[in-house]
């Protein structure tokens, strides 16, 4: 299978089996392929995050996620960067 086709590039992701089943059902209802539905969802998600980034909400969300992880006792990306 080619990894590129025109202006598109193949990307491999791992998704829970039950979520794949939901995606397949929704794609069928929308008369779309699984790939097209996932591509559409990613495109919309990236656009929303880009807007959040422009207004500063994305940075704030990452800070709150880091705080949440620290409170749970999980190592965060910031902890790893600080040790390097």
C-alpha cells in the first residue's frame, strides 16, 4: 500500500475495537468509508485545536492537564523535559 497519494499521506493509529465498531456504524449511516469519517473527524478536531491555540486556550488546557496528572501522581511531559 502506498504511503502517499497526491496531497494525502497514510497514517497508522491504534483504536479500541469497540470504538472501531462505532466508527463503522456511523460511517455506514453517513455513506462514508471508515477512512473518510476518521479523516473528517481529525480535520475538524485539528481546526478546533488550532483556533484554541490562537486564543491561548490550548496552552491553558495543557497546563490544567499537567496539574491533573501531577495530582494523580503521574509523570508529565514537563517533568521529563525538566530532567533532560
